[in-house]
C-alpha cells in the first residue's frame, strides 16, 4: 500500500511542477517575447497574464502543501503514506 501512496504523491508533485513550468513559460512568453502576443486584443493579453499567474500561484501552493503534509524523511516508519 505504501508504494501506491508514494506513486500518488509523486504524481501530485510532478503535476504541480509541470503546472509551475507551464505558467512560468507562459509568463515569460507574454512578458518578454512580444511575438507571443500576436494580434490579441489588450483584454486577451490581461486575461492571459491573470490566468498564467493563477496557475503559478496554485501550483506553488500545491507544492507547499505536498511538502508540508506528505514529505517525510525516509527513515520515518509511521509516515501516513
């Protein structure tokens, strides 16, 4: 059972890291690469910036929660996972 839980924790961490990378790439594209904006309207630009920041904040919050509640030293025998 612990192996299954460990895999689920790995999944949660990897998903959060992927979302974090996606958000950072989107923000870089929108803030640093003018070509990434294309012919979007200003409203689209702000909507995209807000969405990317929301994804980043959510991913980092999830990483923090995973670290707090699901990361234990390897020698802890009664870890809840």
